[in-house]
C-alpha cells in the first residue's frame, strides 16, 4: 500500500519530484485508468461500472492516507 501512496504522491511536482517524472507518472496512471474503464465497459454497459476504476483509485488513495 505504501508503494501505491508513494506513486500517487509522485504524480505531482514537488520538492523531491521533477516535473518530467510527475508527468510520466500521470501518463502511467491515465493509461491504467483507461484500461480499467475499457474492461468495465466490456463487462457491462452500466455507467456505474464504467466509473468503477476511478472509484477504486479514490478508495485506494483514501486508505493509503490513513495508513
């Protein structure tokens, strides 16, 4: 879980993160979310399931912040 939290923090530029690294991480995250959304669409046409990938990331982020 710490690795996920660290990755998500490294998606924004900061004192320890260069813009190029942050941009690459955002691109990776975007590609992952698009892949998950495509999989959800294949499973069902239900709009709620299409958004499940984003909801999963929010849930992971929330949990990671509590840890």
